[in-house]
C-alpha cells in the first residue's frame, strides 16, 4: 500500500510493506529500495513494515532493513489511523 498526492509520482508519503510476500519478502524488498535510494534511483521513501511476527528479533530485523515504523497485525482502524496521523 502506498499513499501519494499524485498517481504517477515515485515519491510516496508512506509505503506499507508486508513482511511475507510471494516473490520477495518485505525485508529483502526494503533493503533493495534502500539501495536504490542510496544510488539515487529513487527519492527517499517512508516505509512502514506490516507483519504478524511479533518477536523482538523479527521486529528489530525488519526495522534494521530501513523501516521507520512497524504496524503489527491484526490491524485495527485505530492503529492504522494512529500510524497515518504520525507519518502522513
């Protein structure tokens, strides 16, 4: 999920990245995006992790990959609103 002012803009206000995805997991994807930002291929992005993994080890690993925050599952309306209020 990405929130942007313009649909064709590569700069998003917020990207929510799930941990488990079919082709590439969230941490791998965040590291790849971070590398593209470092190389100047993408503008800086605010990336939030989205995961059901709640161990400190899993959350810390995901955060170290380049996230600014983590939204844990199950997501409630209030937890999502709090996250949006904080970062958007």
